């Protein structure tokens, strides 16, 4: 869904209708996926800033589409899904990147997300009151 929104544009709710056609998924899975997609869409600019600040010599728009969306999703989870430990979000993101990305995607995603995690732990970046994300 994030890949489609990134390439074709559109609102998350419009993408959901087409995505779920013919897909068997529990209501919990659908709700969680849609929550992540809406959150990433809402926070995209801030998430991209965090990714860019953690990816040396890489601009987000120059990253592979799969990689940048996996990174956005994982950073969103680290910031806003308190019941998902950062290491779990990172491990899942690496697996998704390996499965759907290029040959180096897993390593790339791991490096960027580890940098984001360290910056979060040091308090350099993170959510701020009102749901926004800072620097």
C-alpha cells in the first residue's frame, strides 16, 4: 500500500479499497495495516527527515521505493507503536526489505534503522506533544 501511494499518489482510504479485494486477512490485521499506512502518510515528511538524517550520503527520493517505504514504516512503528520494541520493528523491516527489495536492501535498511534507533535512544529525535515528530 505504501509503495502504491508513493508511486501513484492517492489517499490511503482509496488504496485500501483496491488492496483488500480478494485478500483474506483478519479484521485485526486489516486494522493494524491501515493504521500504519495512515500514520506513515500523515507523518511522511517528518519520517523522511529522520531517515535522511540517519542515512549518510543518501537522499530519500534517491532510495529504492521499497527501501524508503520499509524505512518509513519501521521508523513510524518505533515512534508510535509503543507495544512494538525497536529491535522487533528493525528485524521485521530487514526481513521485508530482503524479501521485496534489492540484493543490498536488508543491509541498507539495517544500517539506517540502527542509526535511527540510536538517535531515538539519545533523545535527538522523537515524537513531540501533539503527535508531531521532531527534527
